[in-house]
C-alpha cells in the first residue's frame, strides 16, 4: 500500500524540521537526499524508517533540552560552579587577591 502524497509531504517536512536550519535556496546534501528518496520511492519500509527517525530526532532534541534545564552546571567552568554552590548555601566567596591590583 502506497502512502498518500499528503502523508509523504508531512513526513518530509518533519524530517526537515529536525535538521539544522538552512536557506531553501541552498539545500544541504542530506536535504537533497531525503527529498530524492521520498519522491522516488514510497516503499512502506522506508516510510516506517523515516517516521522512526523523526521520532528519534524529536526525542534527542527533548533530551538535550531537559539536560540543559535540569543540569545547568554542566556548561559552567569549575570556578563558576564553586561560586554558585557557595551562594546556594548562603556564602559569598572572598575576592581573590591580585598582585597587579592597587588599593
């Protein structure tokens, strides 16, 4: 059973949404490959694989979003992490002494 053209178009757009943004005037090789594959054959197995890929890409995007939200210290350097941890328990770290600083 062949998929309807509207379903294929929807699948194609879903795949493009998960890829990094790029102007339509200069599509990337992967965008061209997806377009050629979807337009040339509508084998049920390939359509199912494409749908699974869309679900996987959405899940990965959501995972990255949740990881950033619930682990905000992941992208911080160690010094900033220590300062914020001290602030969390009600302490402020003293300013570091610098030899070039004159009072």
